[in-house]
């Protein structure tokens, strides 16, 4: 095989592998309401550090997916990148993200977790916004939400839940913002282009 082709082929194969890893690491949400893809979330939370199993730093990325109810309800994916099991996370918002009104993701998906011990939580706040194996707890002012994960979320694992208001209103440790940032796969593709450009220049 031509040496110059080999030089281009190996980086390309490596980047394909990176793309697979990046896509596998991203949290996914089930299809709900207007979102029929079941492969994305309206927002992604990546937890990067924790102390005693409690999240201490995390970042939010908006994906551009519209609310699954057509108004404001948003599916949220969470990935644990802390290196240890994650037991809980505290989210804060003054923009209505926790103004639960009985139409969470449980109401839309009718998933198995919607019932616990025979009692249906569909339409009951904040339970029908919870994802699998987790419990929501709100403070009195409804500005702080504590999510406790039953059995914890393993390092590298992901889960999902839903919020009533826009995730862009979330604030907290780690400088949470609502500003959209490039997906990991987009960054890998950009890097691939840059590497390919330099390889071509070097061989020219």
C-alpha cells in the first residue's frame, strides 16, 4: 500500500474509534412526547467531580432539542465522569426548572419505573419527572432540587430525568451555564480535519 495512503488511513481509523467512544459515553433519553428519536436529551449534565458520592462540579450543555411537551418540559441526561460512584446531585434554579405540574417524562413514556410498590406516580409531582432508580427532593422555595440515585450511578454510566422549566436556568457549582457547546463528536471531527490538513501539507 502507498505510504502516503497509510499515513492518512491510520489517523482516520483512530478518529472513527474516538467517535464511537464519544457517542457511547453520551447520555441518552427515551422517546417522549414530541421527541420521537429516543436518542437525545434536551440537556446533558456531565458530572466531573464529587466528594463522598455527592456531585461538586458539573456542566450543562443544551442540545437544541425542543421541549417534549412543546412548551417547556425538557428531558435531561446525566453522565458520571467523576471516577467513582455518584450518589446524589443538587441542582439550583430561579427560572422555573422545578415548577413541576404533573406532566413529567414518566407521564409521557409510561415506563416501568412509573410505578413503585404498586402505586402509580403518573401525574404526581415531582415523582413523574424522576428517571429510573432516583428520588427527587425539593426545598420549600422550589429553587433547589436534590436528586438521590438508588444504588448510585457508576463511573462512566448515565441516567436521565426531566425538568419542568428550561435547563438554561440552572445554576450551581462548576459554573453551570445554558450556553450550547459542541458535541464531543463535533470536536473529534474538527480535530480530524486539522490533523488531515497537516498530514497533507507535510507530504506535499
